[in-house]
C-alpha cells in the first residue's frame, strides 16, 4: 500500500500555527492574505483527511503554497509540513535528506522534471502502513 492519510493529523489550525512560528522567528508579519486564505483553508479542509501517496501529499502542499493563504512564508510553511511528515518514514539519513530536499523543491515550485520524476518513483515504491 503506497497511500495513507498523510495530512489527517494536520488540521488547518496547525497550518496557521506553523506559519505563525516561522513569521515570529523571522520577525515578519503573520496574517491571512486577502486573496488566498479562504480558498486554501477550504481546499485543506476538504482534502487533508484523504488517502494519498507521498507525492500527492507534497502536491497538496505545493498547491496550498500557490494559493498563498498567508502574508509571508507560504512556501516555508507547507514545505515544513511536508518535510516533517517525511521524517515519520524513518529513512536512512542520506535518503531522508534527499527526499526532504526534493519535497521542498516541489512545494516551492522549483523542482526540475527529473527531480519530480525521481520523487514520484520513490513515492510509488513505498510500502506504507495505514
């Protein structure tokens, strides 16, 4: 089984908290954006309980980054969530570093086609427990 409810334990309130922590650390304004906040919240609330592959989870985070729900650090917020979930896989250190890096690039929208394909291949190879 290569799917699980990756984001089920990440309610919207935790997403908001993650963004607030990043903004506080960087001394940046934390708050909802006027354009993307509601759309992103609705998308998250409707999808975060769904079964998905690792790649689909990262794509969900990428889409949320693109919706820009916060005034600052949207990419960092959703990349941090994806990376923390990857940490639950208990991968060998070198593999974990590579997979977290690829996930961050995908969420940020800067991954090459080759990187995306390598990440998909890794995602499809996972045997997950629900």
